[in-house]
C-alpha cells in the first residue's frame, strides 16, 4: 500500500504541539545534528537536490535548485518566507501540519535558513488561520526559550528569528510575489518576474519562498539521507506528499502517499471510494485550478510530470471527487465565482475574463445560455492563459478549457435550442 506516515507520522498525538512531547519523538534532532557536526551549508543544499524534493505549493519546482539561486555573496540580508496561505479551494494539508506538528515545520525552516545563510524567516499565514497562528506562535516561543531558535543557537553562533505574519485572507496573496508585497505592507498584487525572489525578494533582498509542506520534508531528508528519501517516491519526485481529498468519498481527509502512487488507489483504497454505491463522474486532482479528469482518466500516477502528461496538474494535492449526481455546469459556475472574486484586478484579461466567464456560467445555469457561449468562454480563457503577470489567469483558464471540452453536453443540455 503506497500510503505512508512520514510528514504525518505524529499527527495522531494531540500533545505533539508541545515542545517536550515533540522532542521525545525526535523533533529538532536533525537541526541539533546539523549544528553539532557543523555540516557545510552547501552539503545540505546538495542533499536536498539529490533527494528530489519538489515544492509542494503547487508548481513543483525542485527545492534545492531554488535555494541554489540565492546569491552567496550578497551584502544584503536574506529572507525565508514560508507560504502558509493555503488558499486553493480543496486544499487543507498545510493546515494539518501547522496545527498538528508545528515543530516539524520549524525544524525544516531552521535547516533551510542555515543552508542558505538566512537569519530571519517569516511564516506568511492566511488571515483565517486563527488556530494555526496560535499553535505556531507558541511553538516558536517554546523553541526560542529552549535555545533552538533565536540568538547563538546551541552555542553555534548562528542566529535565527521566526516571525508569523498574518495575511487578510486573499487567495492572490498565496502567489509568491503578491505574498511579498503583502508582507511589505503593500496591496497584494503580483510582481513581474524576473527578477525572481531568490535575487530580489522581500524588501528588495534575496528571498526563498517555500510551502509549509516543503519545509516539513527537510528534516526527513536529513534523517533518512537523500537516497532513502528519494526512493520513497519516483526518479524525479522524491519522498511523499500529503493529499487533501474531499467531495464524494467515504473518508475525506488528509492522507500521505508516496510520490507516484495512483490517484485511483487514493480515491478507492485509501479514501474508501464513493459512498452509496454511486458512480464516479469526475475528479479535480490538484485544487480548483487543475483541469478536471473524467472517470475513465484517473488511473494516473500522483506525480508532477505524469499528471501534466494526463493534461492536468498535481498542484497542491487537493483531490475533489465528484459523483454522478453532480452538475458540472454548477461546479464550473462556483469555480468561476471564486476566481472572479479573487482576481486582484491588476491585469485586464484576468479581471474582466474571470468576471465575464462567471456571468456567462450563471446565465447558462439560469437557462438563458446559447451554444456560442461555450466558444466565447474558451476565447476568454485563451486570452488569459499565460498572458498575465501571475498564473491566476491560467488558474481560471485551465479549468474552463477542461470543463467545457470534456463536458460540453452538460452545458448544452441547459440551453433551450
Ligand atoms: C494564485 C496563486 C495562489 C497560490 N497560493 C499558494 C498557497 O496558498 N500556498 C503555497 O504554498 N503556494 C501557493 N502558490 C504558489 C506560490 O506562488 C509558490 O510557487 C510556492 O509558494 C513556492 O513554494 P514551493 O516551491 O515550496 O512549492 C500560489 C500560486 C498562485 C499563482
């Protein structure tokens, strides 16, 4: 069974949020070892590269490679921003880490900062995360009092401050450059790239931005070694991934799987299949911006490239299961409503396109659509896809193309003639 407990190993213990309990289960051991053995920072970056850890925030960029882009000789301070915004509809796996094992993520943060030469880390959390904020701030306080964070950590001369920064609940602020603007106190509008944050990031300084789950994988790489960690997954996607599965399954929740496990197994063997003997209609496999898969397309490995080859994305690992009772035009309208609401408005194609698609989808549901509306929405999607400052436009365009091309009959059935 490809289900596994690595990052989620200690989620079952309610006291794992307390430092002493976490220490008794091995928390912070790798961080202490890194400092005691004075492991060279470059060796850690190489280890993370060899482990084939990929970013778990959605894009799947190789983590060690990203760290390697940070200039080593910059006279400016460097920063780490942990992306704890978790705004993609269907996604709730970072919250599981933040609330159940904050010390695992913090240990990953400490090792990352040491490897890249960073002395200040921000945990940028979505505004609604009151409970994760409470848990994380307590964990930072306890770790600082225990000399695992703060000044001259374990007598090593290495300093690290970790600061929780709360957002105001905007989906766009999960996009890394909008996150930076928001952190700096500006409107959460994405920035043009290049320059990339690794070179010009927070406050104009080199900045690493990584997802919560990416950070949580780092201590396990140091514990298992790159080769063991990589082998849990596939040649290009090392280790494991947390999947948040919701919708029409018997056991919705967060499950950890080895990279490359089958989506079908996750739905039927791990999450208990569809309740009430109902048939599967479709699966949105990587959060609401991932193109939909039809029921006969789900025998695909949970791996970044395999999912791309199947015409969709692994994304944030949010699997939304839709049974035969679901109206695809309704799911589409709800999706469009979300993006129309969350488009930041900076790019015309996205601001107008998301709103227009939402209005047309509502009109079709009300029975006032016409067949040419499908082409109009595909045209709007084409105008947004890859033509905006950030990928929010694509996040609306790709599901539009997916729903309209795979289920046109459901839209046409709502039209009078
Ligand atoms: C509109 C939008 C929203 C995003 N929201 C999140 C988010 O909530 N959490 C996250 O980790 N990444 C999010 N991302 C991806 C980030 O821009 C970035 O790729 C990620 O934080 C990098 O970390 P990783 O390499 O560890 O995945 C979002 C991207 C876009 C375009």
